[in-house]
C-alpha cells in the first residue's frame, strides 16, 4: 500500500480542511474520509468547560477515528484505491496535550500508541495554516452552533501547537512530504485559481511519491 496515495489535510479549526479534502476527492476521484465532529456528544460541553469534559471528548474522537481508519484501510487502501482524509490521527495528540491534565495525557498517550502502532500512515500531508482573525471569520461564517463558544485564546494556542507539531513531524518523518499553504493568502473555496495552485503542487508531489 506504500505507493497507493493516502493524502491527509491538516490544520487548526476553521482553516478549511474538509472543503479542500472534498475538492481533492472530486479532482482525482479518490475516496473521501471525513472526521466525525458533530456526532461527538461531549464537544459542545467541552467548548463550554474544557477542563471538565476534555478526557471524554478526546477519547470519543480517538476511538472513532481509529475505527474509521481501520475501515478505510480494509475497504479502500488494501484494494488499491487512493484516499484523501480531512484529518491525520496524530492531531489527537495535539488536542489532547493542550486540554488534558498531565496525568490524563500520560494515560491517553499510552492508549493512542497502542491503537495506532500498526495503523496505515498517510504518504502526503497538506498543512493549512492561517491567522487567528481568518480562522475566527471562517468559523463564524460556517455557523456551527457547537463551535459558538470556542475561545479565541484556545484557538490561538491550538494554532501554535499545530505549528510545533508539524515541524516535529517533519523532522521525525522526512520521507513524508508536507505541503504547506497559507489560508490568509489562498481562498481555495471561492477562487478557482487558488485551488488549482494547490492541485498542481499536489500533483507534482504525487508523481514524486510514485517514482520513489
């Protein structure tokens, strides 16, 4: 499965991961894997009281993403069908480290590594990043009730955490290309030229991955 394209789109809340993953899926006719968000029964409570509801929220996400990825591995990747996902499961550690207590995170990290140790890994990552102002505007525009209580401070810290995590991942996995795009400069939802710029960059990376 190493040469079967498995692309993940990553970045902080509101940056446009799902929109870009859908566009890539349509462009290449790849299977689309979308993370479960609204179905998490703890998420609304989490945004109201992070300390109280963080462990339940993160465990729900971990278990559901684990199940999704196991399913996509057996139904798509194992049968030679490429996949694009709007998340990478390592994001769980980014969120968990920000919201869990030290004791809870130690337990959570152990469970995470047990579940993901033999899991298929993406071979290309698209990393979207943007300023806090852009993220807040996009979150407001999409109007999800569940996100109305997101703290700007939490979102800002999360963006910083993402940057550190992506740099760390890049150092630890030099064989996995990370394509970085600034959401302040690119509006791939409303500007076809911006979307084509991303698609063209991705196409070049896909060619290099197949040739390796």
